[in-house]
């Protein structure tokens, strides 16, 4: 019987070539996305200018409505509503793109660290196969996390703004048919139209906040966490108490983004799985490091059992918290006990 020749373990140069190829692909995609974001930003500015012009016309028409026909008034109102919706969608696309760029930057940083690790430590050939397997496993986990997030965004878009926009089209067609025959009913439909627009805008703003809050870039981590607490109280009736130790200040962009994602994931777990009623978030800003404790009063879990299950069926939420902390050269620890809630403890160094 002829046996196949065993496949040789990859050499160090082969593993480095894999990393370099992936790094080049990520860099090329980041360049493409940067160009797309620049084009989207310019388009958003254009839509915003048209929306401002339409708003000026709307105010003029409403102020001197007696000089205009009902159709002209309704057209002015409809144009403003349509442009506002277009602005909201453009902002959502821009926020989605920025989130994707941030993910690619994190992935690029990880690739560079892996490459540097190979250069520094030069493992023997016998361990290269294992190292490559770990690299591929980490890649699968990252891409699985990204894919699940995309599915969630698509579902939220379909159930929220997309459905609302479909309703707006139907309402606009009803108004169009009623304008000449029953203007009073048309006016009632316009009021409903405006309420639907407000609802769609609110859903869109929530999606943008969930993707990457604009306040995180503009105001920083602490104001964004305060806003997040309000969102959870209003949307889920979950009390979130934020305590700040140290002097409030801006942190490096990547540090703020990592902490926000970890805290968001901890809050999501407390809401979905722990049936918590209260979550305490303690943020400690020190000169050389920042630490966070997220503690809930939920059901808790048996850590040993969960750790064993993670080895078989990884819980991407728990993995993502640890991976984000590792990526920033920090650490994340999850402590829980049945009936006594769960604590997520995170410490990240500051440059």
C-alpha cells in the first residue's frame, strides 16, 4: 500500500508571508474605506445643505401660507421630511463605515503584533503549525464576531428604519391621492406622515448610537457612558449607575473605543442573560492606567461550567471582551456566582 507523503510543517518564512499578505489586504481595504468615507462625508454635506435650504422654504411657506396652494404647502413639507430622512440614512452609512474602519485598524494592529512576535521570539519549526492554527482560529473568531454583528445590524435595519421608510412611501401615496379630492383628510395623513418620520429618525439615531456613538469621538467616553445609561433606562428599564474615580479627561481614541465596547457587551449580557435590574459601572481614571468594574445584580452563573462550555461552544460576547482587552495590552476578568450577580473587571494601560 502506498502511503501519501506527510505534509511538511510550515516554515517561519511561510507564516510570515501569510501575515504580510493579510496585512496588505487589510491596508488596501482601509484605503478603499477611507476614500468611501470621504465621498460619503461630502455627500452628507450636500444633502445637509439641501435640507437646510428646504427648511428655509418650508418656514417661508408656512409663514405666508395664504399665498400658496395646498399642494405647494404639502410639497414643501414633504421635501423637508424626505431630505431629513436622507440625511439620517447618510449619517447611518457613515457611522457604519467608521465602525468598519475601526475594526480593520484593530485587526491590522493585531497582525503587526503577531509579526513582531515572530521576529522577536523566533519559535522553532516544530511549533509553527500550532502557531498558524492558533492564528487561523483567532481569525475565524474575529470574522465570526464581525459577521454576527452585521446580521444584527441588518435585522435591526429591516425591523426599524426600513419598515418605517416603507410606511412613509405608502403614506405619501395616500396623501397624493387625497390632495385634490379630500384636502382635510390629506392634512390628517400629513400629520401621521410627520409622526412616522420622527419615529424613523429616532430608530436611526439609536442604530447609529449602537454602531458607534458620535459622542464617543466628539465628547469622549464618560459623556457617552452617561448617554448609554439613559438609553438602557428608557429602552429596557434597566438602571445603570455610573461612578467616576479620578479626574474626568479624554483617553486615547482606541482605549475609549475598547472600553465602550467592553462595557456595552457587559450591559448586554446583564440585560439578556442575567435578568438584572441594576448595573453599576465604576470607571477609575489613573495616570498610568484605567480600570473598569461592571457589576450587576442578576442571576450569575457557575464559572467553571461556563469556562468548560466556552471551550466547546465559544460565547463570542465573552471572547470579544477578553480579546479587546488583550489587543490593548490589558486584561479582562469575569467573576460570577450563582444568585450573586456578575462582575466584569478590566484594566488597560495608558501611554
